[in-house]
């Protein structure tokens, strides 16, 4: 059984027992999270597609870890002008363990 959920403006394919890194959530480590934006659920041969989401469906998970991803460097330069800009960015994430996919 797997589902397609949306959180943080991105969509993720998740299944029970899986650990997924999503955009940072405002929940501390160990807290339970319920995501109700479920777009697609497959259970064997039973397929449910939302319009845009499935009413009454949710994915329950537990926050396992919070952290920051690897550094991405943005470098700008204009030749012969002496213009150089270097900036780094580390995107925050929340690691969720998917406990249960609930479809009513």
C-alpha cells in the first residue's frame, strides 16, 4: 500500500514504515503528525484518485529527526567587471516515519 501526499508545496510517494525527508514542519522530534492532503492511494488492485484530494484520507507519521541538507553554492560573476557574489544555502528538513495510511 502506498499513497501520494503533499506537504510544503511538494508531492511525495510514501508507504508504511518508510522514512521520508519533507520540508521543515513546526513539530518537535517525537511528535505525531497527520497529513490530510492525500492525492492518490493504491492498495493492491484498489486505486483511489482524489479530485484534488481524497476526502477523509490521511497519513499519520512521527517526526524522527530535524536537520539541514547539504550546502548549495550560488555563484554569480560578470567578466571584466570585477563583479563576483558567492552565497550558500542549506535547506531545512524534517524526517518523518510513516506509521499509517488511513482511508475511510
